[in-house]
C-alpha cells in the first residue's frame, strides 16, 4: 500500500463514488476518513476499478470540505501554505519545516536571553551556566517535537547530510557519464 504505509486502513472507492472501509466492512464518508486521519490512523484509498491509489485526491477533498465548513478556525489551512504546496509541491513542506526550525531557534535565543536577565538581577554577581540552560531547553524542545511527531534539528541535519551525499553521488555519476566515450555502453554498474 504505497502512500500511507504497511498498517494503513484500506479504503476502496467504487464507481458510484461510495467509499468502503475494508477494516470495518462498512461504507465511510469523507468526514469519517477525516476523523480516522485526525485520530492518527494511516489510510490508503484505492479506486476499485483501476486499482490506482487516490489517497492524495481524497485527502485534498477533505481539506476543501473542511475549509468550506470552517468548523474549527484554529485548524484551518492557511492560504499561504496551500499556495506554496501548489507552486512548489513537496518542497514547500520541507521549506516550511526548515523555516519553522529557524523560528524555533530565534525564539529559543530570545528565551535564553530573557532567562539570563531574570536569573541574574543587576548588581548580583552570581554565575550563570548558559550551556546548561541551552542544553535543557534544547532537550525540552526535542521532546515536544518528538511528541508532536515533527522532525527535530537532528532529523533535519541527518536529512541534509543524506541529501548532500546523494548530490555528490549524482555529480560523480554524471561526471563518469560525460567522460566516457560516446560509443561505450552507458549502463550503470550493478
């Protein structure tokens, strides 16, 4: 089940546009699928006739319905996010996560400065351990991000390292292709 993982709840969409939850053996509405997703369940929606996975289409329909109803203004998707998703595809989410990490870092720096000021009143000569505070706050933020199932700075750094390695390997491969005589077989080694 490609889109959502191995333990995804399989939903079939029939030609009459009805959606069928194979786990509960009942028909399900878009609202019902929305509730499953909000509860943390992975889903995979398949067109029953073609076998094509249509999960992104169904999730998009749910977003549109939620925006129309505007039931919960706090959870409404911003127009900016939607525009970025349309303009840049998946890169938009990565960009937003990176921007969010930058915002968190800025907020942490401000918080550190405030805590320094609060813990050492003017004229008092107490020693303040900034490294310990930074480590404590960093650990707390990491725990919050993990609980919220969001990538941490370490996760993003590892992802960046993997992307850099991939880019280097691709450049090396392209260099080998361009340096080989045109008559040689250009299939990559196995």
